[in-house]
């Protein structure tokens, strides 16, 4: 039902309990209104509890060592070509 359904039941029960002046011989509207208000409050509390539980159970779990490894881009400095070595000076005569 959700939050809207719970609020609707509470409002319907309050109207039946406090606003109606009709007293049918086969139904006590005060009792029916009170039952509807309790049912609406129960639906509202269960819905809020479910949403709170869902919010806490969806916590972020830190990745394991294997999952946290991302492919590293190639290092441009390590892969650059090295310049040729300068020639050795001639030996002294």
C-alpha cells in the first residue's frame, strides 16, 4: 500500500469516527473508524520501516583487492625511447 495508502486509511477512519452522525443498527462506525485508523498507522509504520531497512541494507561494500584493480594506462615516461649513448672519446696517444 505504501505511505499514501496508510494516510488514506487514517483519514478514512477519522472521518468515519468523528464526522459521521449516522448510527446504523447493524454497524458501529466508531469501531470501524478506529480499526481503519489503526490499520493505516500499521501500514504507515511498516512502510517506513521497510524503506529504512532498504536504505541501510544497500550500503556500499568496499571492493576486494581483485575488484579494485583498474587497468593502468601505459606510462609515457617509462615507454619512451632512450636516446643513443654518445660515442666514447678517442683514447689518448
